[in-house]
């Protein structure tokens, strides 16, 4: 009988040690998984609105509807609301990010900022471009590797519109809006 009790006690100790090791492994995996989650994946998985404070102190809010390599798209308002393209480098603070993360992004989510801006330029939509120092109303007419040309809305009819070049590093947001 003593042998049975001894073996039962040893087996219980082994099971407890295996349970502790498994719990520690699970905790380590959670920490590692959390450490590998980028901000864009969290924002993409956030079901409600988020608020972004940009580096100039202004705020943009909306529901994150798309992300790409270094940028995100916020939809403001109900169904037909405005959309705002924000480079991640322009974000200083985020309020309202969910705790969950989206699955590893597919091909579409790896589109760089250049392609997102080219899409806006091809659509010829009027935009409000916010930079670190000013805001410009017009249309995106050319997108280079690290800059975008904005054709400003003409001040008076019949006058040619100016074209201003904005380096990506100065870009804070591109919003749909009347030119």
C-alpha cells in the first residue's frame, strides 16, 4: 500500500509540474503574439470608431475601413460619410483601439501609400490635403515615390491652377472634400 501512495504522489507532482509548464508556455505565447501585433492590425480589427491625434495636434476620427503598408483609411459618419487617408507616420496618439488584432494581412493590405494616393489621383476626386504646415484644396495629379503633386483649386475662373509638391514626410491626411 505504501508503494501505491508513493507512486500516486509522484504522479500527482509530475502532473502538476506539467500543468505549470503548459501554463507558462501559454503565457509566453500570448506575450510573443501580442509583441508581434502592429498598430494597423489592431485598428483594422477595431469594430467601432477610433480617434487619431496627428502630429500637428489635430484629430481625425472614424471607423478604420482599410489599411495598407504605412497608411489607414477612416470612414467618417454614416454610410455616405467622408473618408480620410492617414499615413501612420502622421499619427501621434490613438484613442479607442480595440484589444483584438486582425489576421495577418493579405496582398491588398500590403499596398504602399503610393498606390493608395495614385488611386485617389486616378479617381480625380477633390481632396483636402493636410500637411505639417498648411492645408491645400485641389486634386492629386501626380504621385512619385516619396511625394505627391496637388493641383490647387483655381482662385478665379480662367486662371491656371498652381501645382504644389508635398513630400510624404510632411503629409498628415488626405480627405475627400470639395475642391
